[in-house]
């Protein structure tokens, strides 16, 4: 979804609700990645799972952890 097409930008809560609606998913089913902390906090407030991107390895690891906790991926072995 493009903000210029819908006229709503992050961190406006309406953009998160509209995105979930258009995807046909419930908010808790969304995993969101962004490098702007305010956007991540807004996504979480909207009920989304959200990860703040700091580096690719850290973001991938955190997203895998979120998915594993949700039952979407097997937990990585240490």
C-alpha cells in the first residue's frame, strides 16, 4: 500500500488498520519491520508485531524469534 495513494502516512494509526483490512488479516497476524522507532511503536499500538531494524542480522534474528513464538517457524537451536 502506498501512502500517496491512500493519503495516510505512518505513524497515523489509520494506515495500520487500513493495511490489515486490505490484506484481510487481523492486526496480530502482521509482522512489521521499520527503521523508524515511532513507526514501530505505532504499529505495536495498532496490535501488530513489530521489529525495529537496526542491522540485517539482528532484524532477521528478532523476526525469526517473533515468528517462532507465534508458531510460524521452528525455534532455532543454539
